[in-house]
């Protein structure tokens, strides 16, 4: 008697990437008011082991709705990293570490961070350091002389038409 081929279960058809994406969205994210204050998924592990390697977002999701507008930011804690997602242009969302390397001020919207659309820089309200979209410290900001250091920058794939994106949590530079 020949064995009947088994149809793969729905679960096994879901790619690892999709599985991680779903975990990132579904686990532990808490929206407070109009701004996401703490999307804590840092303890999430995929079945079989491994850390969270990416975070998916959708600007229609209440947790990320601020990213609909250019110049707005959303703070996210994921995979042990404290990130800032910033809608820099209609076509682009960037992801930077959000703890200022000068004196560890929190650059979140509810902290001291401000995205300056005109200059395309992230401003730290503690001592006025500024950072470029790639996280590089602006050497002529108030703390000048390149003494502050850079923010980590995480690659983001963003589909502006769909309003969806994926942050690569292991590709920081
Ligand atoms: S903590 Fe940001 S400039 Fe000092």
C-alpha cells in the first residue's frame, strides 16, 4: 500500500520570516494614546530557538499610526534594542537607536528627541547634539568636535504605497 502524500499543515507553510513578523506585531506591544510608548517584544523567541531578527510595522496599525506623517517618530523596544522609527519623507522610514551616546538621554517623542524636517536631522534636547538620517553625529552641533559618537542605524524596507515596512534588527551599522 502506497502512502498518501500529506498536505503540509498551515503552520508549516508559514515562512520563518512571516512567523517572526507576526510575532513582532502581536506580542506585548502597548499603545498609549496616539504614540507607542513601549512595544516590548524583546523576550520573544521563535520556536526552535533564535532571537527576533526583524520587526514589521504597518502605519495603519494604531501602534505605528504616527508614522503616517512626515517628521513623526515612534519609539519601539524590540529584541533588547531601543529604537526610534522616523518618517523622514513620504517615501522613507528610518530606524535609529534612540539613546543619545553623549549622556544617554532618550530620544523618543516623549523624551527629548525631535526630528527636524528642514535639516533632516534628529535633535537631542538635552545638549543639542544632532544626528543625520544614517545616525552619524553632526560634528558642528553644540557639543561639537565629534566627541559624542553616532547612533546605530538599522536597515528598513518600506513600501510607502502599502504603508508597511520591515526593520532588520541584526543589520545595524
Ligand atoms: S545627551 Fe544628547 S546631547 Fe547630551
